[in-house]
C-alpha cells in the first residue's frame, strides 16, 4: 500500500478553544485542499498535528476517509478537528496524491537560443495554466498547470466571493494566494526553459470575473448579490511590481476584460482565440468549469449565457475526482459484456497507477456504466449488475480501479452521490444550451466547440450519451478543444499594442442573456436530470 508522507515543511498554528484547524490554517495562509468546503465529505483537508496537541476526538468522517492513516500516522481532517484549549500547535501538510501538481510539458520547438518570452496565464477557480511563449507569434514553448491555492477557501466562485467578505480572510489574502499560485508556476516554467525572470517581456492573464477582480485587487462581493454585476469590465495596465509577481517590477501585465459578472475574461479570451468567429456558420462555444459559459456565434452576434454546473467536471465534489493533471485517469472504457475496465492516465508514464479521475474520465465512466446497465436512466445503481458493489459507508458504488492498482492504495469508485453530482452538472449544461437556442431562435448549429478544464481526452460522443449535450446538437460538428482560453491569451500577447483594442472589442460584442429568471429553466432542468436511454446497439465502448 502506498504511504502518505508529511511534507518536511511544518507550520505553527495558533488555535483558540473550539476553533477548527481549517479556520486556523486559513488564518495562517496555509493552503489546504477543501473540495467540499469543510463539510467532511471530500477527505482532502488532511493535516498532521504534532503529537501532544489537545484536539477533539476523531469524527466518523475522519475514520471513513483516513483509515488506516488516522490511528497509525496521526493524520486528521482539518475541517473536523477542533482545539480543546488555546494553544500553539505544529502541523505538517501531508502530500495529496490527488493534488494539482505542476505538470510541465514542452510544446513545439525547443526553446534554446530564445532571449525573451511572453507569459500567458489562464487563472481558473480550480487550476491555473501558465505558458511561456514566443512573444512574436504567441506559439507555446512550455506549459505548466497547477492548483489555485485559493481552494483552501472553497471550490467555487461563490465560496471565494464569500471569503473576500469574511473579515478573517479578506480580499488581500485571496489575492496573495492567486499570486503565489502564479509565481510557483512561473518559477517552474522558467526553470524548465533554463531562463531567468529578466527574459520575460510581458504577461497577459485571463480569468473568470471573480478571479480577475481578485487579482486586480477589486472587491468581488457585488458578484454575489443582485443584480450580480461586475464593478468593472476592463482593467488598467498593471506592472509585475503592482501585482507582486516574481518578475522585474516594471514588466507589463495585462488582464483580459470581462463581459459580465459571469461571462469572464476566460470566455472573452476563448472567443478572441476563435476570431474571426463568423464565417457564415453558426458556432456554439461551451466552456465547462465550475460555471458553464455558453456563447452562440451567429450572424456577427455573440449571445452568451451562463449556468451553475458545480465542480463535478473539474474533478472536485467527486469522491475519487481530481483535476486533469499527472496521475489522473482522463479516459476509461467499460466492456459492457465482460465488465472489464481499462483506463489511461495523464502523465509522462501513462502506465503509472492512477491517483484519481478527472472530468473526461468521469464522463467516460458514467457513459460506460449506463451502457453496461449498471446505472438506470434515473441515475440509480442497478444492484443486479456485477459492476455494482455495496459501499463501505452504505449504499452502492461502482469500483473503477481496485485498491491494489491505485497510487494510494484506496479503490477509485463512483458513489451514488457522485452520480448525483454528475447529473446536476450535465443537466445544467444541457438546459442552458436548450434555452439559449430557444431564446435566440436558433434552429441549426453547424459547429459545437467544447472547452474547459475537464481533461484533454474528452470524447464528445459520450457527452450526448450522458445527456450533457441536447439532441439538437447531434447534427453539428462537435469538437473538444483543450485550453482555448490559454490560446486566446497567447494570441493577445502576440498582438502586443493592439491587445487592448482587440480584446475590448470582443468583450463589448458579447450580449448576455439571463437564463436564471427564465421560468422554463427549472422545469427543463428537472427533466434533464435523467440520463438518456441507451440506444440499441450502442455498447458505449470506444477505443482508447
Ligand atoms: S473533508 Fe474537510 S474540506 Fe472536505
């Protein structure tokens, strides 16, 4: 069985009586992963207090998530553990095999001989993508992906907005965590290219509206209350010194403008990458993250809508989920006749044992379970299926990877709750698309582009199989395009002084449709929670 090891770096926590370790860690700027927002459900907020600390007894959630590490190694869940008195305690943060570890990948030509590079950043709620690129044409040299350290304050933008208004956390701390995340990746990428910070000529960043506001030092709280408007849509030019980036202080930094409170700079950047987006064809852009952004490009118009998808397709809120980084299963097949499960793992050595499963793998797994009859269209496990077994915590589960084949010695399974999370996410996307098409009077889509942080191995056919995409799109050409926002940022870097005008023109062209108040949304959403019936002859199996 794989071990859990504590990192050599230890921290001192000042605890008041009754305070949870997760609150104290947040106050001390210690980034813990908190996928379930402190509900004791994800098991990710692991912490190793020094022996002798006076702490509350382990909870049921801790025994469930931590056995056998809790009694043997003293590992605890920070959201479950309270201090029994005022005290100062040394803690270490155990390595999380499902954490978003940096994953440098060299693209295209070798960077030798290059004197200057541009830095393109897609600042996401869950993960951060950073590329060093040729400033002349924006072509990528090295790309690095890592987690957004703000995750210790919750997995979605709603939690971050609340954290910005929390006196114990605040905007400054969130901003620092975002900057720390970027600086860590920047250092990794420059080292991979053998460059130092003076080689960086300029930086461009795109993020959703909440992330962009936080990075710019603007309070995002107006996004959390009616009418959910962003206080600004454009940002002034910054310098690296103003943002505390680890670069020469005068290095110019530009932020993509946003279109609205929920149509952020990442979507504007993706549209910028697609320009010219109207070649007589109607294109639907579907960007799947913790929020789903939909943009219909039709007859010179850009109609946009957003829907709350939750984090299922980013790997959070799923018991064995993780971001699409090294160690994650990004593609999986289930033979409906034999029940044999095969998988593919992201990373330099794809034969490595998997640590978790990212969004594309989750879509594959659910589609495979449906095709094998292990899941009903209502989303319940079929107890008669050999793929379904009783879960230790009660109920049923489908084991995708047995414990002895995983990296950490725990089985990777989908639980009934995980299936429910997938249903909520896919129903939100499907309903959003249907209403956007209906409200815009669009009958025919020529091209559908799927993008987002769900994984590079995404099989768009399976998006129909689980009902993420409505049947109206079946006649369109569906393509999965990875990291489209990052492509837009690199293109903007190459545009140099034209960046402001071009990016702002794209943002201004977006017309936002509010779907939240549409009376049809709730009705249609509930209908779309069910999975489509499996078509006769569709085994759901697709070659890896
Ligand atoms: S179990 Fe503690 S944050 Fe999820």
